[in-house]
C-alpha cells in the first residue's frame, strides 16, 4: 500500500475512534476477568495508583474501584464521548478516579499525571490499535509516569489469532504493514509476537517479567462455529 493511502487510512481510523458511534455501556462487557488474570489488581492491602490507557466507558475501572477501596485510578481514552460516559457514571467519584481525553501518540500523560507516581498501568487491547511506528513513543509516554519498579499489565491480540488469519485470506487491501491490518469499520489492528512486544518495551526502559501466548476457544453462536483466539499477555516493570 502506498504511503498516501496508508496515511489516509490512519487519519480515518483516528476520526472513527475520536467520534466512536458505539461507546455506550451496553457496547462493552465489564472486564471482571482482568483482576483474575492479574493478581496485582486483586490485592487490597496497599494503596495503589493505577492508570488505565484506553479506558472506554469504564468497564474496567468501576468493577476494580468497587472491589478495592485502596485504589486511585487515572483513566484516559482517545474518544471524548467515551470519557463523557465515564464521568456521567453514578460511580464516578473524583476523590478516587480522574478520567481525561488523551491521544497517547501526541500528548504527554505527564501533563495530567505527575512523573513517576503511578504503580500500575493497564494496557488491555489498546496498543494494537496504534500504528507500529507510533508504538515506541506510546510506551515511552507510559514509562515517564510510572514509578521505578512500577508495572505494566498487558493483554492484546497475538500472532496468528483467528482474526489475523481472516484478514490474511481476505482482500490484500486489508493489510497495511507486517501484522497490521485495517478492519471493516476502518479501525486498525496489530497482532503481536511475544518477542516483538518484549523488544519494544525493553527498548523503552522496561524489563520483561512475563510474556506468553494465551489460547482461548470462543463460540460464535450466530455462525455456529468455534473460533481459536490467540492473545499475548505480559507484565513489564520499569527499570
């Protein structure tokens, strides 16, 4: 794909994300599974400051805040509408949560969050929507607000996930770059290998605590078929 066409696709994807037509509470399922997968979020003993990047309408932050009274959560998203939904939620309490709009590829998190004050960052299915050439800048952006020893909790699409196989077998116009595709709705999706992901974080000043593939079988009831999903789950600590 030539550069002009790629740039137009990326611009269109940003417009779609910024003006998402479906950021409603019914659109996203509450992420109760996250604290089961990451024990760091289940501990109620210590006070912690958390940042969720790509918070959507708050389906991660509100269950976590309800379960753990010792947390303060920053929550950012590219979509202004999504942040409006977060702030309109009856559970939104500015003494325990601060939601704000942020383009991680162009705006410093440190404009809103003091440098080296965050204990945990949740990056769940966020980095895959960002063009590969911007990912390293986003990771450095996160690094700046994490305290030394602070941890990034990560899950995203893995190499050879069923969605990638569908993209690969479809029109070649879907492919923007290696492992990077455009969806039917105009948004982007990148599929990570464990090595690729670890290299990116280690290059930005992190050490890899854990990085693995997670395999899940899901059922598409409409199509009456089982789908093999591949995710990458990882933890990175700031050096």
